[in-house]
């Protein structure tokens, strides 16, 4: 077996081990009435314990044993949304993403929620990425039935597009105000405004959009019910999945919006 094939096999084994271990813990979480469940992870040591023991320890004991285990502050459901959105935003469209989509399903993210997540991501990180994600989502959720919704989402009224660009780029302004907000964000009976804000912030950070647009969406997240503690956990989790420098760039915006 070539060296490249060996590393591919190790990576796939780690992903499978992650899925097996994390699935059991996530199932327990759904039965615990919101109490934090300690996540037990062994994939790092199983795959890399002899080769990179310190990385394996950080993976198993810190990322999962500590960060993912603070699910009483940010639920496993929402942590999965953070992770999937950040990976898509940063262009990680590999088997690692598919395993996180499967974990999201285990953590209670429904078929309809995942469809809305990917649809929203299309607007924020680009259509090609959404097209790459949907086959994975179909593979994971294909046998699940669509949900039924009796309520109508809160209609979001947006004028920023027309206010800023109505005379210069009227069709873009219309898509922004009437489609992205008037339709996509308004389907909040399927994916809540709280969770849509998590999708958007995570995707923007993943994609490196560390501008005033991100600060606007952090403020919007606060308005949509994302608490200070949740936002701190979101950015902490993002540090592991998209890098420490991005988290350092985001925290000053979070402090400005939430205080502290």
C-alpha cells in the first residue's frame, strides 16, 4: 500500500470511528432533558495516537471531551449547525463534511432544517458549494419524510438592498430584499431565526468574511435570541474548525455587540 493510500485509510478510519463514538453520545443527549453529556471520543488516539499523540489528545480530550461536551450551553443540535456551516463556508467539501452531516442528523437536525441550512448557505458562500453539499445531504437524509408545517414563518422585511443599491444594481437589490430576506430568512417556521443566524455567522467566519458584514450578523444574531454564552461557544468551536486567527478576529466584534 502506498503512503498516500495509507494516510487516506487512516483518515477514513478516523471519520468512521468519530461517527460511531459520537452517535452513541448524541443519542444519550437527546434523552437527558438538556443536561450536559460528556462526549467520549477515541478517534484521535485510535488513528494517530502513536504518530501524533499530542494532536490525538487535543482532538479526543479537548475538542470533544471539553468543547463538544459543553452542550448544556450550546446544544449538540446547534454545534452541528456551526460545524457544517463553517466547513461549507471554508470549502471543506469532503467526506469529513458528510460525516458531520450524518452527526447533525443524529443530533436532531431534521431533513427540512438541513435543506434550509444548505439553501441559506448558497446565498452566503456561493451556489457551487451548495450544489456540492446537496448530494451528501440526500445520501444521509434520503429516506426521511418531509415535515409538515401548520404555521407561517415571521415575514422578514428588508430594504437595505434598495436603500444602498436600488438605483445602481436594482436586480441585485431585489434579490437581496425580496428573495434572501423576504423568502429564505422568512421560512423561519422551518429553520428558526436563531438557527439561521448561527448558520450565517459560522459560514462567514469559515469563509474569512471578517468585516462589518459579520458584525452586522452578530448583532442580528443577538436580536434573534442567540445569547452571549452561546455566541462565545460558537466562536470557540469555530476556532477549532476554521482556525485560531479567525476566532481572535471575531471576538472583538462579539464583545462590542454583547458587552464585556
